[in-house]
């Protein structure tokens, strides 16, 4: 995930670019990042192109796609369970809780509009 976060931020980069951004915060070694990028490339999470002798990597998936994949694989699609786990394990500020309530209200409104169009 940390590697993907870097690639989402920089859009495209070499192993060295990713390593420079991660090495201090994660302690990951260059070879570890290189190996992980190859595995991620094989799995279709990132793509690479050659620039001289350097491979440049770019993400093939969005944060939203990874989030959906995570919910399906870890929580068997049970979004409510994920949210309840997050709420019980995280200390959220009043502003963050208000933002969550707003997001839920927007999702309800969108669903309601879709139902009306379908009828």
C-alpha cells in the first residue's frame, strides 16, 4: 500500500524515486521495493515502461478500486462491518464524524435519485 500511495502521488517513478520517498518512514530497502514493484506488475496493480536502463512504474488502479478490492477480500463485501471496525478502533474528531454523516447522507440521496430514475 505504501508503494501505491507514492505512485498515486508522483504518478510515475523509478524504484529509486519510490525508495527515496519511503526509506526513512518505512525502512524498506531498495531491493525490497524493487521486488514488490515486480510482483505488483505481475499482478496488474502497476505497469512499467523502459526509459533507457530504468523501469518507470505507474499505478494501474485507483484508490477507490483498491478500497473496493479490500472490502470484498477482507470483509466479504460487508461495508457496514468495515465501518463499525474503523469507528471502534479509531479516535475520530467531531469534524470527521460530521464528514462521515454528510457522506452517508449524500450516498442515500444518490441512491434515492437512482431509484426514482429506475421506476
